[in-house]
C-alpha cells in the first residue's frame, strides 16, 4: 500500500512539460461578472455548434482523479423537453429556455474511466507514465471507490481509516454509497460552472436549477440506478425581463477566511 501511496507524497519522474499559454485577468473578471442566472429567455435559437462546443468545453473542467464522474443529457426531443419542463415545476427558466441540459453525477463512472486511464497510459509513446500512476488506477482506485454490495465495504473502510488516522494523515472517505454520491456531485458541479461560463462567453445565458422532481427527471432521461441528477441547466438568449434584479452578494468576511 505504501508504494501505491507514493503518487501523493512524491513528485514522479516525467518527461512532459506544458507551459502556461493564457493569462487575461480582466477578461476573466468580465466573464464572471457577466454570467447571471437568467429566468426568462427570448425565442432566439442557440446554434447547434455552440451547444456542442460548450458541452465539450465543460468536459475540460478539473475533476477528481480524472475519473470524470459526470454525464450531460442534452434534451433534444419536444416530448422529452416537455417532461423536463414539467419536472422543473414549469418555472419560466425552464419553460422559456431554448435548450435544456440535465447534468448527472455518476458515482459508478470510475468503473469505466479507470480502465480507460490505464489503456491511455499503455498507448503513450512519447510520455513516460510513472509506475505509481499505473498502480493508482489499477489498485488504489478500485480499493477506494468500490463500496461493495449495498455498501458493505464501508464499515471495513471506516474502521481502517480511523485506526490509520490515529498516527498519520488519512483520507476519511469515500466510505459509503452516500460518500460516493457526494464525490461525484463535486466533480459534476465543477463542470456545470465551466459549462455556464462557456455559454456566456459565446453570448448566451443560463440558469442552474435544483427545483425539480428528481423522480420525474430520472424517468424522462431513463437514468440508470445510482446516477444522480445534479442540476438542470437552461440555455438561451436573455429576455428584457430575464434577470430579476441586480446581483446580491453579502460581505466577503462571511465567506473568506485567512487562517
């Protein structure tokens, strides 16, 4: 186990460099300021190429161990869109939107992506892949993320983590099915924010929605067991009354702490 943990504590020997290729603080600040949650949209369509580009950009978001535990369901058919709008309580942000995307956190996605990481490593010709990285995806990922039948491995994991944590820093999870959901949702939320910024950069607005009937969402897009809706994101061009008021943010001292 100690050998596999080297990837956390040691800098691996690699033959790859990637210099920073972008720096524009003012442009990014303007983008963040411009992104607002839009509640009412016009009838202007969102070009298909913009939809595909922004979805692709969302997949560039940082994520846990590059296991990419997300899925994005772009609602294309009128029948499915009607179901999603109704599941979203027919709120204007959904009802008037030109496009709807259901972002889904998929805790079991690691079972597909960990082998894909190993396959990618094996196909690398010009990049030296550290043994610790291979061991991480081959041994540590299944050990960490496999919760067993009905989460049976969780008790064993929690006990081990508790004992180990008495003497050295130790990750305390994920050690349950619920922990895995939290893990997947964190990764998916990162991609959702990137998706919304991408649309704003392309001249379109968005609204992330959590107010929906989760059961109806699951049925509408035929989600497999274990996959969790993270949010529904509507997309379109904002109407004149699309933003309900100026942005409200509270004093930074409530949220930013120096320790």
